[in-house]
C-alpha cells in the first residue's frame, strides 16, 4: 500500500475522528493524526516535528499535544508528544503506545491500530491533563494529510 488515499476508507477516518473525540472528552490534551506518502529524505522523527509545528500543535496552552504521524509508503510512524506531556508521562509511555499500534498494523488493521493508540494516549492525558469546564478544543480532530 503506497497511496495515502488507500490507507484508510472514509468510514475508517470517521471512526478515527470519533476515537479522537472520545479520547479528548475527559482531557485538555489534544490528539492529531497526520498521514502522508513518505517522510522523504528527512528523518521520520524530524519530519514529525515539522508537521507538529505546521499543524500549530506547539501552540496548545498546556503544551499537551500528541501527533501520530504515519508515512504510508515508508511503512513507518512516530508518536510525537509536546514538552508538557513528556514531563509527566512514564518513561515507557510512548513505547507502550507504539506497541499497541504496531500490534494492529502488523495485521494490516491500520484503523484499529490508530484507534488503539489514540485511546491509550487519551487515557494517559486524562490522568495528567484532566478536562476542566473552562477548557476548549484547541485543535481540529480531523485527520490531516500531506
């Protein structure tokens, strides 16, 4: 699979957006998914940081944005968390979240892998960044594509 358009169906995308809404319901944290064909000659982690900034995820009030960046053709992904999150989550958090995604991706279950990662991230964000009544959804829940 090398085309971004073929990676997820419209229905899959809808279910992923719903998972983001569910994950963010009890947290002020922000979760985004970005899918593109390839990270090119740039290191995937560096590319995910670029996308994080392009999506203005570094502008959240509590520095609590999480990006799940997927490079379809490269068959690779990164979970990038802002500095506010990295200060408080357990040291193995991103690795265990990545493992949850990989477990599904290996079977070709891309939608479920993303949903599992989103919900796991949301649960951890809820612990450290609980929702408060003054909170607003700072970032779009839609899947961005490059």
